[in-house]
C-alpha cells in the first residue's frame, strides 16, 4: 500500500512548455457575469466557541491509543482532525461489500470527545481507489459504484463529519486531458465526473461543506503556474454551473528544492479563488528538505522560515478558514518515504536522526521545533487580525 501513497513530484523538466496560460483570473475570468446563487451549506465548524481559523492535524488511529507516545497535551492544541488515510475508499472497502469503518470511527469519536471538527478525506482519490472499483469502472462505466460509496460514507457520518474532501488531486497539466488527470473516474465519465461527484455529495449531505483539494501550487516554475491557472479555470466552471463547491483545499506540500515561493502569485491566486465565492483551507502543510548536510538547528530554521513565509502570504486572505499539517511528528511523516536512508526506528534522538526529513512541527521524540512556533504564531496573528 505504501507505494500507492507516493505523490508525484512536479519538477521543471528540460523543454517544459506551458503555453496559452494567462494569470489572474477571478472576476476577470468570470467576465463580469454574476455567479449563480446556490444553497450554502450550514455547518457547526465555526461558532462562538471556536476560533476564526481552525488549527488542524492529520492523525492515525495509533496516535490516539493509550501508550502511543503521542501526548494528549499536543493533540489538545488542535481544533480540527483529519484521518490520514483511514477514510479513503481502499481503507473502508478494500473488497467489494465488506466495509470496515472502525479506524475512521475511532478518529471521529476522539475528535468529538475534544469538541473538535473532523474533515472527511477523501471520497474520491485515485491513489486510494480499490482495484475492484477501477476494474468495475472500466468494464461498466456505471455511476452506481460511486453513488453507493458516497451513500455508505455520508449517511453513516452525516451528523458527525461536517466537511468532506469530495475529489482529491484531479489536475494534471502535463499529461492530462484538458488539464484533468487521467484516472479511472475520468476515463469512465470524462472530466465532468468532478462536478457529478459534488452534486451527488450535496444530494446526500445537504449540510456538509464540500471541498476540492489540490497540490503543486506554490512555486515559481512553469508547472506550478500552469496548475494554479488550471485549478482557477476548474473552479470557475464549477461555480458558473452552480456546482456545490464550498471550499478549495491548498495542500501546501512545500519543497525546498523548488526555489523561492511564488508569494505574489499565491496572493493573487487566493484572491481570485475568494472572488469566486469559495472558502480556502491549507490542508496538508509540511516541508520536504533539499539539503540535509547542515546542522539540525540550521535545517529546522529553513523549514520554519518556508512554512511561515507561505502562511504569511496565504493568511492575508480572510477566506482561509483552517490550516492543517499533514502529521505532527517527523517520525510519522509520509515524507520519510522519499528518504531511503531514513532510519525506521519509532523514536530516536535528533543526533541519531540526521537523515530524517524534518518537515513537521515536532521531531522524532515529540520535541517542538521552530516550525511549531512558526505555524502556531502565524495562525494566532491571523486570528487576532480577524477579531
């Protein structure tokens, strides 16, 4: 399964060409036409007892078990919990008709016990679609597979999960069809499967917040620029067609090998999304290191500075409603998959973990790093501005 979880890195290749891409959509892209009204979902994510910007983290069931080594004092700081992989289709129904909800149930119960919000992640993601579903879509092209999965998830968690990633990672400007990733869903139903998925979800969960989640949007390079513009075009099409899209998720898997952040472009991008009447969420923040030869202190400072620079830019947009890191501790980060020399020990002292990617707020021994202060402080400053 771990091989399925690897995300593709979009790097600038020799001879990469991005043509016909205009920057700055928003109201200009909409051509001055009003967006059709739609029923806005009402949900208890923000209330008098919750902050204006939720602070979130992706967790796994083993994180909340007694003796897991992940102290409650750390998790108590968060208002939003996301199952790392345990609400995905493969995790719920690996074999047809044999659904297993226990892991997601435990995460939901834990979040509820703390009065926190839960985000369902994700109803459709190609990387975590069971093989039997892919085969079925290829053979029949019937929507009933999607419908039944949505019904199983949304009916079960209708009163407990107020926000769902409906479609995860559907953009591909390099090898896609009209900038849409070629997945089993796209091949079965065409690019319109995204809009159809959102309409299906809204019919089953009229009060839930529905999210489109995407990555590769942060840097000054032709690929990231093309992806930003492709996502803007998709959101525009959805809004003009009155598709019930409430939130756009910006994954924010930052990568120190990609050069400087495109801060001005990111700010414009967020402004243009907000102009199309969607909220924004930073959904999977972490940092992939490039140079691990320096001291631990220097490396941690680079990671913290990158995260802070990104959040300083994004959180200038008042429609950003939450910031979540994709994990809490380096020892559990999916980024270690990119580091063949990373030690696999469950716990280690920093001096013994120089090969471990240090892209999350806490190290392998759950000691806070500068990133913890950078993320927490930036969120607090943004909350203060909004009060």
